[in-house]
């Protein structure tokens, strides 16, 4: 038995050493994982900071470029205004000289050239002011993208209507020119037709160069011209019997006018082609703006949906936090119960040692040993139950940690989504650049979340391994306790046998005293009795020493269990 106990003790020590090594390795791995997690968090924060810094620099550069362009346009505008003022001063002086008669006829062409330059400069100034207004409008549109898109759509529609009106005008002009060519042979109505064609050519040119705000009057004039052309086409042709000399005289004048009409037709056809190209460009821009608006609306709707989902998750996580607080309270109570049970177990062990020292009262000792054994069994059952409760509470604590991690992740997602929503509402004009940047940021965040999830899963798997090792240690402790119980039962059996032998020896002594046997037999019996007593005492001492060693092993294993439990608590809290 002593050899078996020594072998079991050595095995327990070897297993404890192996478990210590495994615990050290697991702690080192956990610390390495925590360091890596902190490094990854710092790297992610640095990436986000660089991203924000790049955005701010880009916005700053855009604002600087816009301010520079505005300053350049303002300087050009001031220069043109100064030139206009100088030219106006020159015109005034020239007009005064003309009125006084001091100016010769040679200065008239110069004055006309100056007036032309003045008109050209005015046109340039108007164009520059229009460009400056367009620049300012574009700058304002960067803050109000949706309104700008709608305004651009309306402007496109207006341009389309204007272009359609101009196309109609030009088509009417083409029809008129064709009708004029066909009516060249009609000499009787030549003068009326020439005057009519001159009036008609003047009216469309005046209408084309006129303002775009006179669209209704232009349409009315087009309808009147169309009616006039129908009336002319309905008139009867002149008689063919007129002389060839009269027709030649009548056709000399319209040749020059027909060449002018051809030239105007060519210019009008060119303008029609240019206007059609402009219409196509406007339609393409309109489609692009509609696509950009639809994309921004879809993005805003998706962000709103994500906000709703994150708010729902937050409400659920708040409920789970309340449940976790209740679990923490129950965990503290169960820990107190476990400590009380351990104290009771220590007291029972002390009582056992005291009972073993007092062997004088055999029957009382046996009863007390049986009762203490029952108490120890009850306490061990309670301890096992408490350990099961502790394992359940540890699992709940791990779930709580997972929930807190999920809560932090959802909070971060909520903050990022709110920031993105604000950015999209502010800067809808920079749709393409913002979409690329948000996609990059989203991919980086998803990579960071995946890495964090992988880390948490690795840590959780390591914690599960540690818990499995702790459970194996608990099972080994149970097996050792069972071996101690068996040894105690064997010691009790030995004690009972010793008592029976002592009773038999006492009976034999009484019988020998009654029969008055010889002295050598008595001496022989006394020697045999003394040898037997010495052997019995030696066996009892050996059993007591083994029992003490078993108690020491139980105490050391209990201390190791406590250290493992504290280490697991530390891992869970970290």
C-alpha cells in the first residue's frame, strides 16, 4: 500500500508540474495576444487619423483653389472696369472735341473703333461676371447638393425649351428660303415677296439675338410667319407669257439676296447642329445628376436603416447588461458559499486529526469517524455542486464579456455611421470621392472587426482549454479523495481487527490464568503478545504517516485549485 501511495503521489506531483507548465504557457500566450491586440488597435487608430487628416487637407486645398480663382476673377474684373472707365473718359473727351468742332474727320474712325472696343469690353465684362457668378453658384452648390441638382434639372429643361424654339425658328427660316427660291419666277409678286422676305429675315435675326425671356412673343411670331408662308404658297403663279427681258431684269436683284439667304442657311444649319450637340450634352448632364441624386438618396436610406438596427441592438444590450448584473450578484454569493464550505472542510479535517490522536475511546472514535466521514462526504457533495455553479457562472461571465465586446463594436459602428451620415448630408457634391473614401474606410473597419473577432475567438478558445484543464484537475482531486477514503476504510478495518485480536488475547490470558498453566508457556505467550503488539503499533504508525501525507496532498491540491480559480478570474477580468 505504501508503494502504491508513493507512486500515486509522484504521479500527482508530475501532473501538477505539467499543469503548471501548461498554465505558464497559456498565460504567456494570453499576454502575447493582448499585446498584439493593443498594437492592432493603435494601428487602426493611426489609419483612421491619417484618413481624417487626408480629408481635411483635401478640403483645405479645394477651398484654397476656389479662393484663388475668385481672387483672380475679381482682379480681372477690376482691371476690366478700370479699362472701361478709361475708355468712357476717352469717349467723353472725344465727344466734347467733336461737339466743339476741334476734331477733324480723321478722328471719327478712331472714335468708332473705341466704341467697338468699349462694346467688346462690356461683353467681356458681362461674360466674366457671368463666369464669376457661375463660380460662386458652384461654390454654394457644394453645400446644397440636392437643391443644386434640382436647379440644374430646371435649367436643363429651360435650355431644352429654348433650343427647341430656336430649332423651330431655323426650320421656318429654311422653309422660307426654299419658298423664296421657288417663287423667284413669279415676277408680278416679286416686290411684295422681297419686302416680305426682308421683313421675315429681320424678324428671326432679331428674335435669335433677343433675350430668352421673350419666349411667348417669339412663338407667336413663328406662328404668324408660318401662316404668311401658307398664304404665299396658296397664291396663283404669274402668267408665263411675259417677256424674257423683263424676267432677267427682275432676277438680277434677287441673285444677291439668294446668295445671302444661302449663307444664312448654312449658318443656321451650323447653329442647328451645335444646338443639337448642346441638347445632347444637357441631357447627358441631366442623366448624370439624376444618377448621382439616386445614389445619394439610397446611401442615406441605407445609413438610416443601419442606425435603426444599431439602436435596436443597443436596447437589447442594455437589457442584457441588467441580466449580467444579476448574474454577478449571484456569482458573488456563490463564491461566499464556496469559501464557507472550504472553511467547514478545513474544520472537519482538523476534527479528524483530533479524533485520530485520541484512540483511547475506540467505540466513540468509530462513531465520530463515521459521522465525520458522512459530514466530509456531504461537504464534498456541496463543494462539487458549488464548483458546478462556479463553472456555470464563469460561462455566464464569458458570455457577458462577449456581449460587452459586441456592445462596444455596435457603439463604434453607430458613431461611425452617424459621422458618415453627417458627412454625406454636408458634401453631396463630392459624391464620387466620398463614395470611394467611405468604401475604403468601411473595408478597413471590417478588416479591423474581423481581426478583433479572430483575436477574441482565440482568447476564448484558450480560456476554454484552461477551463478544461481545471476540470481535469478537479477530477484528479476527486480521484485522490476517493483513494484517501479507501485508505481510511482500510485503516478502520485494521483498527477493528486489532481490537478483535486484543479481545482474543485478553480472553486467552483469562483462560490461561484459570487453568494455571506452566510458567514457560506463559512467558512464551507474553513474548508472542509483545511481538504482535509491536507489529501492530508499527503498522498503525505507517498508516498514520500515509494518512497524513494524503491530507497534505489534498491541502496542496486545494491551494492549487484556488490559485487556478484566481488566475481564471484574472483572465476573465482582463
